[in-house]
C-alpha cells in the first residue's frame, strides 16, 4: 500500500494548522512564549499577581498569557483598563467561571455570571432601587448603628479582660450582622458563639473555593472528573448557604400567609416576597436565592478583608492613627458610634480607606470574558478569551504612584481620585457595566466600622514584632490580633 499520499496530506494539514496558529498568534497581544499543553503556567509560579505585574513591564499593558487551554489577556494600565471596561464594555462583558461556581446552578442564576440580558438588568434594577439606593440605606441606618454598638460592647469586654481582638473574626461577625440587618432586618450571628463559628467556616469555605487553583479551570477536559473534589465541596458549601437564604424567604412568606395584616419590615426580604407574589413577576424564586447569595457573600468577603487591612495599616503606622483620632474627635466629639452622615466630613479617614484599597484591593483581578472577537489597540482578543485587569499591579506601579509600597493616605488629600469606578487607577469595586452594585453599602461600612473602633479605643499589636503577614494576594496569611485599651 502506498502511504505517500496519506503522509503528504497529513504533512499539509499539520503545516496549514501550524501556519494558521502562527499567524493568529502574531496578531495577539505580546507575551512570554508558551510551552506545549501547559502554556505559561510554570512561569506564573505561586504568586501570579506579582508575576503578571513583572511581566507587564516587559510585554506592555496588554499582554498574552496561556494557562493550559485557557487563553488570557492581562491589562495593566489605567488607560487600557478604561478601553477594555468602557469602550469595549459590551463586547468584553462576559464573566468566565471557575468550576466551583457551577455548583447548585449558581453560574446559570447568579447576577455575577449570567449574560447582560433582561434577567441581569432586572436584578441590577432591584438592587439599585430597593437595596442600595440612598433612601433604602437611610432607612436601615439605625439597624447598622445597633450592630456597631454590639461591636463596641464586645471590644469593651476584651479590653476589660486584657485579651486581644481577632479583627478578622470581629469584622466578619459585625459585617454579617450589618448585611443581614440591611437585607433581612435580623441578626444572623453573635460574638463568642459556636454557631457563628460554624457559619464562618461555611463562608470561608466558599471564599477558598474561589481562590484555590483548580486544574479543571485550565484544562476543561478534566471538568467531568472533578479530580480535586472542588465542585463536590462547592455543592456542599453553596448548598448550605442557599438553604439558609431559602429558609429566610419561606419564613417571611409563611408569616405573610398566616398574618395578612402584619406590618411589613420594609427590607429587601419584603421586596423579594412582593415580587414573587406579584402577577407580573419576572424573576423566579431560584434567581432571588442566588441573587441574595451573591450580594451577601460578596459584601461579607470584601468588607471583612478590607476592615482587617485598614486596621493593620493604622496600627502599624501610629502617626496615621493619630491623625484619624484627631479628626474623629473634632467631628464626632463624645458620640460613640460614627454616624454615616458624618462620613463626608472625615476627609483623612476617607484617604485612609482609599490608600488601603490601593495597596490591598479585595478584587485584585477584575475578570471579564470576550463575547466575540475584538480588536483592541491593534491586537486581536478572540472570542472566549479571559481578560484580567490587574488592579493589584496598578496599585503598586511606580509609574502611577509615587512611593507605591508606602502607606501614605496623604496622597489622596490633594487628589480627587475615588474608588467608585470612574478613576481606573483605583477600581477595587470593578468598573463599567458590571461595577459592584453593593458599593454604596460597602462605602458606609468601611468608613464607620474602623472609625468607630479607633474613636473609642487605643490599640496595640498582640505581637509587637508581627509583620503585615501578607499572603502575596488578597488576604492576610495570619489573622490580625490587636489588644484594645479604653481611651483615657
């Protein structure tokens, strides 16, 4: 049998495939040469945020990275971030999902991942009008003040007993209660409670699922096998959280049914029940469950992480702490809880929050996915490309910030840069069409909670030699523990 025609045809197919791939690769943004199969995964190492930042200095603000089968473009400048998130916001508007988020149908129902169609717009509208509008937040402010009073009571107890406060734990409990007060008009957790610690474990398990490297995310052929058990664990954690939320909604429906004349609580839970019972209802109960899960977990994770970093930076910089204390004494006087209406007067406190966001953005990589082929700055970004805006790297770029590794809130006193999505050198809450809807509430929490703690107590590190223990990423490697002292 003559194999020559077969071999010749095979050679031509391979050559044509290589040539097409080569030409396509030439039109892609520049980047390090990928290895077969694994791409650039070995080059990224254990601290990809640092690696992205270093590589961008060589290859530019629009850079190609191959992670297994996942082609990624990394954006590393405010100018290019603005192009991607605003100018190309429609074509690069998708959200790639890690395998963990496929659990319990979360990918198909969550506002974070579904396409920007009618359901997505309805969810955003409900959040904007019935959850995070100024009027809604004003109505629930007293409930949040009560939770801050509970936090002060707990810290006072620690001060009297001479024991340190685990800031991560205290921030978690208070943030959960602030969120549940705003959403459900109820308290979900308590200090020094075993049930609270169990709930914290569930929430932390959810957060870990988003951060743990899962090879199935880079090699889709592995997804059906779930070799690392990530999706199985996600089914458990997400399932438990959805069960709690569904229980809250069903209980409110039961109360309404059994007591038709009972006064409404005028909270987000009532909005959900009203919508479900309306004849023109567009969103399903399942979608509402996943919407609340998205708002709750996102709000708690972001606020808990940032509150710990804000306190870390202040305790580590006594001169900055003294400026915050002086400002609070001037604005608040003898008031114990920092009122949300006073935030605009706390200029230095606002600068502290911004500087903490710059150094420790809770969302270090703003993630998007190309919905169709896009040509940006002369380079092709193919459909289904994962696009990462490196907010962490931009916050530490000496070309953008003077002394970028130093904690200097003063840099924001003479600048009008804010973190609300319009200034692309500082986008901790993302920007464009998918900007975080909970930003107005987070803005209140992240100013009032640390300000209230600093206003009422002096603080000292439990271990004077403790470093910032940064895990080269979002969260501290070791929880921050500080000892409170009642102010003289």
